[in-house]
C-alpha cells in the first residue's frame, strides 16, 4: 500500500498543531497584553481559564507529536504501511483534534478517554512497524 494516507495524516496532524498554536495565542492575548507579547518576554505570565487550558493542551500535543512523527516516518521508510498504520494515523489525528475543545472547555474524564484513544493510534503505528 502506498503511504499516501499516512503522509496526509501527518499534514493533518500539523494542522491540529497549528490550531493549538493559533487558538491558544488568541485566548492568551487578552491576559498577557500586546506590550508583553511584542516585548522580550523576560518575565513569564501565567495564564488562567481557557487560555491556561489551551496552553497545557498544546504542551500535551507537542509531547505526543514527536512520537507520532517518529513512528510514522519509521513505518513509511520501512515499507510497513497498510491497514494498521492507516487506521492508527487516523485514530491519532482525530483524537488529538477532538482533544483540543474538550480541554479548552474543561471537560473532565472524556478528555482523558480521548487522550487514551490517541495513544491507541500511536500503539497501532508501533505495531505496524513490527508486524
């Protein structure tokens, strides 16, 4: 199977990351102010509410994204793409996309379940590498 879907899912994951970045920045702006934002940012400004949750959600995304990229590239470069890797990439990306609003709006429990689902996607990629 051609790795086209897996590579498209990598692009989709980058879009998810950009949504994190832009939404988080927009939510933070009223709290941090333009002067701090365009300045040297020597003193960190803690964020609260939705802005803080979006900041933490983005940090969580960045923690898992590196594993996703490494696994996806290993699967593609080793020629191990197929149904398992395709579904794994879709599960990861879809779960990470759903995770953003769940975390932003402070939804407990479901958010953690969705995070676990994204980990299942990563494990599917890992399994595809060794099958």
